[in-house]
C-alpha cells in the first residue's frame, strides 16, 4: 500500500455523537435570510468555506465569521486545511471597505474576523487588521467585533498598535493544542508559550477587551494536560475559552488520536468554570468561533451558552446533555 492508502485506511470513523440538527422557527428564518444575502451578493465567509457544522446555529443567532489578509498562510501547521505559501500576494487595499459592506449587508449582530499568518509583513498584518476593524465599526457601529488574531510572530509593538483605540469587544488567539504537542501540531514558528505572551500582553494593554482562546483535543494529549493548559490560559488572563474535537481535514494532515466522549467535554467545561473563565463552550463539534456572540453575552453576565436551546454541540454539567456517550451509555 502507498502512504496515502495506508493513511486513508487508518482514519478513524466518527462516533455516533457527531450529529447536529437544523434550526426551527425564528432561527431558521434568520438563517435563510442570511444565506440569501450571502448568495445574492457573492459574499465569502469562513462559515461556508470551512463547512462549519455549526453554521445553522450561528447564522440563526446573528453571528458570522470572515477571513481576511488572503486565502493562504505563511505557516504550515499539520492540523490546518488552509493553503501555505512563502510569499503571499500583496494585501488588498479594498478589503476593509469590502468587509464592512459584507457585514452591513448580512445584518449580523456579532462579527468574528479571523486572519491567516502573514510572516512576510514586518508587522504581521496588524495595520491591515486594524483598518478592517475600523471600517466595519464605522459602517456598523452596533455590531460587536471579535478578532481571531495570529501571534504576529511575537511582535508586541505591532500588537500594541493594533489594539490602540481598537473598537474590539473580544481579542482572540488560539493556542490550538497542549504545550507538549506544539512541535507535532503547529508550525515551528508558533508555540504555546509565545501564544500566552501575546494573550497576556493583550490583556495588559487593553484590560477593557475580553480575551479568548481555543484548544483542540484528540491530538495525543491526556485529560490532565488539557486541564493544565486551561489553568495556564486562565493565569494569563484569558476569560473566554472553547474546546473542540480535532477533525482531520485530509489524509495528509496529522491523524486523530482519540475521540473524547461528551461527558469528558462536560468535565472540561466544569474545570474551566472552576478556574474562573467567564464563558465556556466545550463539545465535540465546538469550534473557536462557536456561538461567539452568545459567548460574549455570557461573559457579560448573560446565561451560559450551553443552557440555551442549541442546534450545535456544546455540552456541560450545567444543563441537560444533548449528546450521548456511545462508549459509556452516559449523557
């Protein structure tokens, strides 16, 4: 067998709990309206392009995610499906206004703006990211903004420029995996420690902006390592956290090591809340932008996202489980 054939043959089947349901009522109507606008105007969202399993839930609640600064990344993390290139095309000077138009047309209440790594630029793309945020805010001041940022190659001066007078509600940067797996999962230029420095500095620079991060599991970590990573993130001042199952984009990417059960995700939810995170989303199909607007509301004193009727997959001990552990028979 070839390498491709061996890897394809060894790929794990998805457990029975990997299911989502379609929205109903008002949420279905909102989703349909949003989808119509996207198609009519040729808009591009990460939600569609990444085939996110939670698109119905998020669009039905007024949240959408956009990717800026190009479609290719200067890094080659082994978990990511985004293409890699050493010298990406120049930044699009029209992108800030185009993004602002897209957000306004979609009529959403919370926009997540995510970026590719741009290590080819002296500031890592920070000035462009800020221009995009300001353009959206100028056009749609009522829309809350969340930036899922790169580590800017550790450039803290660029981070300071980005955050200075920024209209952001949430600054997010993902650590992706537990520290021990950095070299197996992430590009050599990224690390858990560097990500913590960026998150800690963001909170120091702008204590009024909520900070957020995300962990993938199923990459070879232990349950205890996940809890330790959560503790380190909380110690760095991170206030919002999401945990989700890693799913292999193709046979070329790092293989799935395991599928933690929904009850284990509920346990991590409890751990995160005990550590003092203001908002938590933990579940097999949770992604870093899952229910992002609602997570912001939870951090501001609203109900936990897992206690609100969902078509998505966050689980918690705070509410009746919507997923069943095939392996244990628990809910």
